[in-house]
């Protein structure tokens, strides 16, 4: 996977969740459902092959 980068929206979602430490608050800021935020973080975890939050 050398040279591949994740989609920008996945990185933005990760940053907002990390900053707020909350899927709910991140969803409010991003105007998405909490489920959509969770799915985007899950997609980034799958892309990176590692969990991002415990």
C-alpha cells in the first residue's frame, strides 16, 4: 500500500472525534449522524490496519 493515503473526509472525521473525545459531539460539528461518524472512523481503522480509539 505504499503511496496510498486515506480519503480526506476520514482524516477530518478522525481529527474531530479525537479533539472532542466524543462521537456525538463530532457528529454535531460535522452535521452527520453518530453512526456515520463511527463508520468513517472504522473505515480509517481498516485502511490503517489498527484501532484508533480504545
